[in-house]
């Protein structure tokens, strides 16, 4: 009985910590106002949104070992769902004969996740025919193809993208208020992370971890790995789409830039920086990368010349991102 | 008809440029197991070094070797400082570290040369056009590119198939550990190979310089196309890279040249142009998807 009790105690302590973390995050807009820096709320919203995207990529990349270099495509598609629906809402034009325009967040968010998931299913089904380095190259190439598609899509702004003049609305809440929108994003992020946590501890998550460690062994014990990988890829794409839809609302703008391959790279950096295959790692990674970028950008226009080598050093000398760095500082040995 | 021949040659010219990049990328992957995103940066470095020397001296004959040397040096330095430590890592670490290198190189070039693209004149002795056959003229410079690319392809084949270095390369691709166990200095071999790959990328950059604008970001555009080539051809296979490069070069050029005309038959001008632009940009990726459906390991897989 004893181990079960300690297990429960540890889990209770962990839940307490998580509760405190969420409470601190929820209090952030008040603190930002007190500190006289209301722009912090907007920055925090960006971090929370990108944390959702990074956590989604982490499901495929960290837990499933599927190194997708094209997740910006699903992220961007989610954004475009919001942009296109808003465009039709304003103009009243039907889309494929249906009058679909809407500015209701309760409609646009699930739809964005659904559409992104559909695209991820189609392209993932193809890309998962390969593995290893080909999978990296193919996901990159498919994302690039989708990027070019939206660049050429003149009906929806092409290169210039779409402006979403007003954030999608929610019943009873004013999403145009920065703090309210931050809380909406935070609530969704907490929900998504809880879902991810349940998922990786489920049977599905166990099979996924098995696939990452040795696909051949999983096949040998009689598991058809392909459906599991595809499901992980699709759920991962849906989360990225959800994040994209929130970002389109936050920035009130979508453009093909959201799908640029460097955006895919940044999402991967967030996951690695925070620690791939850990539940909260991607959130920490998103926070560190965005804060680092804003700090460096304030110092010099050429901030990437600092960020690039920093990234190289981090990969070369720490394993497992920030936690690896902490280990290195403490003088511990690489795990 | 003359337009068709001209566009076909343009396609071959793009193809050989892609081959120079893909050959290096696929060899480096096949033998060292490293996926190098910064391969496109070497192409950019070659083009910039060539443009800078050409602007200073006015001589293409000085500028071309300078571009090759700069790319090869940058490649060897990259291998020595960073890539060498990535051989034993997984692909994810390799992707991210070389992504960091891209950020660094792009900003370094921006600081050195600014954001404005550089333009390089085609050298006078390579300028003008020649009659290929009755009534069809083609720029001499582009023919030279095709010739240089084909000669390099043959040279690379001879190097790999007929020399001791090539034997080691093939042996290394088949079984790295065995080659090391036999007492070959595998580190030196890797550095040489990386330098050769970098020089090929530099050669592509040098030759593309006078017909494209030399600008930051040119490396990534061509890198992603090169990935398509490598996947279509089969990862690690130089023969596959050659086939894939020509296929991608010709298909891409043909779509861009003829698709707008075809679509204009069925829809209005501007709409047709926009749609054709999008479709032809997507064309090679669709081609890749098609190849994958039929042959997941590529057209000419290296082994296994």
C-alpha cells in the first residue's frame, strides 16, 4: 500500500504546484497594470497561444518521435479559417454556395481545429509513408507547398493576408479587452495541456512512446503503428490549428507568413528548449524563446546573429534544453 | 517550338544547379548521417563572395574561384566547429543546430552587404546567344552552366566510382563503423567530403549569381527545392539526385512557362495568371507526393 500513498502524495503536491502556477498566470494582467506595463498582457497572450502550438507539436515530436518540420502549416490554416470566415461575415458573400461567415469564437475555434486536423490527416497520411530524415524533408516541403498556395490565393489577400478588424466575439465576454482575451487563451491552454497530460498517460500515449523507442518492437508485439502515428499527427495538427485561430484573433491579422518555414523552426525550438517529451516543457520553451526574442530585438535589429549561435551552443552542449542547462550548471552528468 | 526548346533548356539548367546542391546534401547525409539545413547558406556564401569580388575587380575569372573557395572554407569551418559534434546526435538536434547556423549566416550577410540584392553582369566572354539549330537562339551563359553542371556530374561519378577516395566514400555509406575499424581516418574523410559538398554548393551559387539576384534568403528557397530533389531521387543516392534534379528542374520550369497559357484558354487573364502561379509553385511538391505514393524510398534508392 505504501507506494500508492506516496504516489498520491506526490501527485497531490504536483497538482498544488500546477494550481499555484495557473493562479499566478491568471493574476498576470493585474500585475502588469500595477507595474504600469499593460503591453505585458499582450506579450503573455502571445506566449500562451504559442505554448498551445508548441505543446501540440510536442505530442508528435517529443512523445511520438515524429520530427515534423511543417507544423506552421496547420498553425497558419487555423489562422486562415478565422480570417476567411470573418471576411465572409463582413461581406456576406457565400462560400461554395453556403453562407458560412461568422465572427463567433465558439464556432471559429472548433472549426479551425477541425480544418487543420483534416489537412494534417491528408498530408500526414502521405508523409508517414516515410520516416527519419525523409519525413523531416517531406513535412517541410508540404508546408512550403501550402505556404505557396496561400501566397497565390488572391481571393483571400494572397501575399498581403487578411485583416480581422474585430476579434471574434464570445457570449457575455468582451474579447476586445486585452485581459479578457488573455484569460480566454489561458483557459484554453490549461484545458489543452490537461488533455495532453491525459493523452500521454493513456494506452494511446504508451503505444506512442513505444513507437518512438522502437517501432520495430511495437510491430513485433502486434501493434499496427501507422494508425497511432497518424492519430498523433492529426491531434497535433488540430492543436496547432487552434493556436493559429487564437493568434489570428490576437493579432487581428493572418498572412502566409504564419506558415513560413522559419515559424515551423521556431515551434521546434520551443519544444526542444523546454524539453521534448515533457508536459510543461513546451510552455517554458515558448516563454523563454519569445522573451529572448523581444529582449534581443530591443537591443539590436540584427538579433538573429545572437540567437543563431545561442541555439547552436544550446544544442551542442545541453541535452534536453533548459533542464539540460540546469543540469550542466549544477555540474551533474548528462543523463 | 522554339519557345518549347528554350524552356526545356532552362529546365535542364535549373536541374543541373539543383543537382550540384543535391549531390552534396545527399552525400553528406548518406555518409555522415547529417541533415544540413545550412547547405543553402553555402550556396548563398558562394554567390555573395563571387558578387563582391566581381564588383571589386571586375573580373569573373577571379570572382568565380573566390566564390568556390569561400564556400569551401565556410563549409570546412562549419564541419570543424559545429557539424562534427552532430554526427552522433539525432536528426532533430542536427536540424535545430543548422537552423541556428542559417539565422547566423543570413544576419551576417545582411550586416556585411545590406538588404539590397546585388546584381552581377554576365561576363562579356560568356555573353550573347548562340544558334542551337535553325531559328532557335539560346543564351551562351546558360549553355555554359549546363555544360559545367554535366561535366561536374561526370567528374563526381568518376570520383566516386574510380578513385580510392570514392571507394572510401562508398564504403563509408555502406558501413561507417567497419571503415573506421579498418583504420581509415574517418574524421579527415568527413571533413574533405563536407568541403567538397560545400564547394559544389558554392559552384551552384557562383553560376546562378549572374542570372538571379544575389540576396539574403536565396539559400533557403533553393534548399527546400533541393530537399524535394533528394526525396524524389532517394536519400543518399547521387544517381537519384541527378534524376530528381533534372525532373524537378524541367517540371518546375515547364509549369511556370506554359500553365498560364493553358489556363487562359478556360478563364480570364489575371485569374488564370494567379492560379497558374500558385499551381506551378506547388507543382514540384505534388510531383514529390506522387513519387512517394508509388515509391516511398525514391526513384533510385541508395541501398536497402
